[in-house]
């Protein structure tokens, strides 16, 4: 075989090899692109499905929460003895909506405060921003409170509205007011009025709190104010409470003996 023939044959072989390699690379690249597209699509589908499931779970949780608020509202409104079924349903929904809207305000503020605390800011700047959020929350709660009371006044008597207020605050006001009168037997009319008004003020604020704990904190603050006032009026609060507890024990013992006879 001549050198020319060998050279031509070699060139053909090299050309064939290059073609095969190019074909392989083309096919390999195409396959890689398909795999990449498949992976991307799979990720997107997974994210979409997770988003849908998360949304569904959120809706389920929200429905469950609304049911809890509705059931709570029913228990309170049942004490009003409303005979009109349409009015009854309206007031129940009105109270449930109030609970729900209050919760939105509190949750939004908590999220905002948490976000502020995570920022790389000075403590002073963080405190300023947090105070601004708290002021905005107070304003929103006050607005909700006023509108709620106005709506109640269009459908209910003052006595019924009082029952709703007590229901929303676990009847802490009447129970505490009675306790002070039982504890300090010599309270004057002026002192009773001050105690009543402070507890009434506490109840208005406690109505707008988002949890049982926070509602009781409001009353705790005002009870501290009342105790300081009574101490300034000359009462020994520890001695008064000790004597009151003793009277309660004696009353329970007497009742037990009476039942035993």
C-alpha cells in the first residue's frame, strides 16, 4: 500500500472519529440538558406542591381557629338570653370576628417585633422601632374596641353588653370587686367607687388582649394600683387579707358542720 493510500485512509478514519465524537458530545449534551430541565421541573413541582399543601394546612388551621372562636362566643352569648334567632346569630358572629381581628393585630405586632430584634441595629434604634410598633398596635386595638362597642349598642342592652365584657375577661372584674368588699369590711362608698372604676378600666383594656395570661396581667397591674391606694388610705393589706382568709375558713367549717348535722 502506498503512503498516499495510507494517508487518505487515516484521514478518513480521523474524520470518522471526529464525527462520532461530535455526535456523542451532541447527544451527551442534549441528554444533560434534558436531565437538567427534568431536575428543575421536579424542583419547581415539589415547591408548588409544598406550597399548595402548606396553604391547605393554613386554611385548615384557620378554619379550626375560627371554630374555636365561634364556640367560645356561643358560650358567652348564651348568657344573654337572646330569643331572636337572627339577632343571636349576628351577635355571635360579631363577637367571633372581634376575637379574630384582635388576634390578627397581636400576631402582626409579634412578627414585626421579632423581625426588628433580628436586625443589626443598636439597642436604642431597636427600642424606638419596637415602641412605634406597640403604639400602632394600641391605636388599632382601640379602634377595633370602639367599633365593636358601637355595634353591640345597636343590638343589645347595657346589661347584655356588660355580660359580654365579663365573658371576654373571665369575669375577673366582678369577682375581684366582690373579693375586695369581702376582704375589707369597712370600705367607704368613695373607696368602693374608686376600686370599681379601676377594675372597669382594666376590663376595657383586658378585652383587647390576645391571651388569658395577658388579660390577667392587665388586672394584676390595676390590682397593684388598688392595693397601693388602700394602703395609703391606712389599711394594712396583709392583715386584712389574713383576717379575710380566716373568715372564709370559719364559714366553710360552719357550713360543713351544718351539713353534717
